[in-house]
C-alpha cells in the first residue's frame, strides 16, 4: 500500500490549507484512515481519523478548525485546516489501516508551516 500526501506549505496564522492523501488502492477497503503530525522535538500525534463508515474523531486542539473527509471515488482522504495557528506547524502524515486493530500503513509526510 502506498499513501501519497500533498498540500503542505506556508500559511499565515488564521489562514487555511488543504491536505490530500492519495492511496494506491481503493480507500473504502481501509477500516480507518487518519492524519498524524509531528512537530520538531515532539512525538507524532493523532490529528484526526475517519472510519469506513464515516465516523470522525479529532484531537481536542484541532476540533472546530480541521475537517477530515474521504472520497472513495478518488481513493483520497483530505484534511481541511482552517484558522491555522503557529503551533500547527509540523510534518503531517497520512495513515491507513486495513483492520481496526491492525498496524498503520504510512505515507511520506508533507510539511505545514504557519507563520505568526
């Protein structure tokens, strides 16, 4: 399985970015998909996840600002990030699981930098 993340870049505080993750196989085959991020000097953390059925889950620090979605017709998962803050600066990774209890497949990260 290959996951290709894109859409990172430089944004100003209060701005928006949209990340996309294209999978090498049909996304509806994944039990869940998720976005993680890792800031310099910090551990990787879960940002948001979405199940095959569309149930979403968000880290408290992004609730109300980020929206995760999946487009099974395009084998794509997206993360709409609004009202960005400097503390959102990190490398963002997409991940997917074939089964809920299984390991993650990981894509290469995309860097998001938010300036104040």
